[in-house]
């Protein structure tokens, strides 16, 4: 099925990016997402690209695999680029395509916006590629912890997140299984008029919902049976600890940002 | 329909860190009308194998022939719908595929998709309900009101409603009570004979394989490990244990009998009663001589 989509898919590995504290990773990526918008010269863009690619390389995940996973997003990036070419009318006219003028400003705008897009998606997918969903939720719970003071249900939110993340692969497997079973009973999901194809979804969705509700019920029962009663006083199996390498990573990232601001105009 | 696999390989998610070779150069023949058991440890490639039988998966390498249909690695499968009509697959836990409002509608769903006319479908439904031991009074009930075992029967009826000539069963009795298991397997055995089906049974149960199949294929790590007549394959205790499989109880008992009394009883698909009588005769005979 959708084997090529890697957004949200963890690739096991043992690179130092994999071993970083997930909180540090989230903080760095969050900052990166903000600072991408500060780049405004070719050099600053180049610097951020270098950072992103160097990080991607140090995860030791095959470049081809990452690139393949980004395929659904390429379309969006190219679309943004073309849109900018058509809409922006700044700078001088460089050349004409079928009597349609292409401005230099449009080229620069289109290029930088698409590059931003690419960087954002690359770096954020590196987070999910190198961090297990459980680590991510643990990190979010820990980062949001201060909000507990204003009665924000941090633990419950993290629990909801980890449960839904946990069930994504299960539901995908289930979808695949049921669609295969129905295909064997003559349902055609891929060809035929649109109306028929929409109708073909019903035999897929009904069993999927039935099993999702059943799973939810079973899970609730199992949690209750094991005495779960929320976050109060609950200890953790995996404690998150900031180590030396995490501090180094933060330092490196701070350096990247400082250089970025030096390269800005 | 004759089925043949010719050096079939299948790889999940090729060229990714998750690459997994599920089938490796698998070749075998299944004659039309035979009852074949495919046995193997979890993850040996059984489920991947059966999905090739109606074109749900296409081999990454090799060629499959099912009657007149050819499935090759390079090309799209022609007439896949016609093939699926011929090959009915009962998947593991088939009750998960139920979705219609009433049982009658769910059974009719498959044949309707293949363009069988209403009249013919209505003729088939009561016959099917009888075959799977469900009362006709249930026909207008929702399949979700039923017990797990009954749902399984409805789902099986839904596949049988296609009147396939090849019937593929992926652990059809998993999770049923012993009586239900027996009933369902006996039903398949009867159907197999009556409709002259080619039946392929994927199972963990050596007992079922021994009892119903006339040909056994043992899979291990995507490859064919052993193949042959059930009573020939199942006596090779050491070889079976290497792939975490057990010798069926009947054969275990016959082997123990041989060790104790020095008398060999060749297993040829006898029933338990027949075997018991045979042993009785042998032992009585022994007593006479001693």
C-alpha cells in the first residue's frame, strides 16, 4: 500500500542523532522551523541547507530512502515554485515562456520559498525518522509539563497522542487486510467510474470502524484491569536524561543560528 | 484448476531499510482437485504465498500459472477479476470483513460484485446457510448481532457464494471452539469432494493437515522445506522439529507403539477407530504367541 510515505515512520538506527534526547531534538527542530524564515540571502540559505543535509547524513539513513519518502511532497514544492513564477512581478523580465514574462524577482522568490519548504519538511521528517513515537510523546509530555500549573491535562494529552500513534500502523494493516479480503470478493478499488469507487469504500470503512471501536474498548478494559488511573504519581519506565552529547548538540545548533544571523543582510 | 509456481520470489518494501524477502525461489505444483495443506511456522511466508493465488500480490520474480491465468513479475495481471471469481480466499479471521446490514446481503455481496443475477444468488443463499450450519431465520439479522463463531460461518458462506473452483483457506478454524473447528473442517472436506474443488489449506494444525490433505507443503523462511504425501512427510520427526513443527499426535502415538511393542503400523489415513482396532488385533495376536 502506501509503503513509500515516510512521514511519521521511524527507522531504527544507532547514529548519534538517534541517541539524542528527544526533547533536545524537538526544541532544535522547533527553533529551526522558526529560523528558516530569517534566512534572506543566498549565503544564509546555503548555510541552512548545509546544516540540514549534514544532519540528514549523520543519521546514517540511506539518502535514497529519505528522498523516496519525500516524493509526495515534491509535488507541493514544485507547485509552489511554479505559482511564484506566475504570480510574482518584481525585478526585471528575464525571458519569456510562450509570451509569458518571467521576472527575476519571481525566480528568486519561487526558489527561496520552495527551498524553505524543502528544508522544513526534510528536517521535521528527520525527527520522526530517528525518534520512536513513544520518545516523541514522552518528550512532549515533559516539555509541556509546566502547563500543569494551569490545570492543562498534559498527561492525558500525551496518552492520547501515544495511543493514536500506536494505532496508526495497526489500522493501516487492518485496512490493507480488509481491502484485500473485499478485493477477493470482487470489489474493485482502483478502476471503474467514480461513483462505484466511492461506493467501494463502504465495505472497507464499516469493518474498519467496527474493529477500531472494539480495539478501543479492549484497550480501555485492559488499562483498567491493570489499575491505570491517570498521571498522578505515575513513575516512568524510561526517564529522559540530558547528557553531554545533548548539550553539545544544543551548542552546535546555537552556533548554526549565530552564523545564520551573521550571513543575513 | 492446476496451479504451478515457478521460482517465485516476493520481497516486501524492496530497497528500503524494511526490505523483507517473504518468498524465495518457490516452485511447486498443485493438481486440479487435490487438497493441499501448507504448513509452516509463523513468518514462513504462507500468507504471502496465498495472496499470489488470486493476484492480490504480484511476484517480484518468477511465474505463476493458475489454470489458464498467468501471473508474471513484469506484467500487470490480465483479467484479474475473472481470476478472483475462480479463486475464493477465506482469510484469517474472515469475520472482520463483514459489513452489510443483514446476513443475506453480506453473503450476496461477493456474487453481486461478479455480476451473478439476483435469482441465482437467492437460490444459493439457503444452500450456503445450510452448509455452514446456520438457521435460515438468521438471514435478516445483522451480522454484528452474532457470536464470533457464527460470524465466521457467515463470512465463510460469503466466500463460498462465489462458487469458486479453487478454495484457499488461511487458518479457517483459528480461535473457534473444538466442536466448531471440527464442524467447519468437515464442511470444507465435504465441499471439496462434492464440488470437486482444488483446496489449499494453510494451517498450524498438523492434525488437520494429516486428516484432510492429500498433499503437504512445508514452508520455512520463504522456501519450500519439505513436500509430499502427508503420512510420508509427517513421520520425519527430526526434520520437522528443526523448523519448530511437531509430528501429529496420531503418528506420535504410532511411533511410541512401535517403540514399545516392536510392531509397525503404517499410517494410511486410517480413522482413530480403525487404528484402535488394528492395535487391538496386533496386541491380542501377540498375547496368543507369548
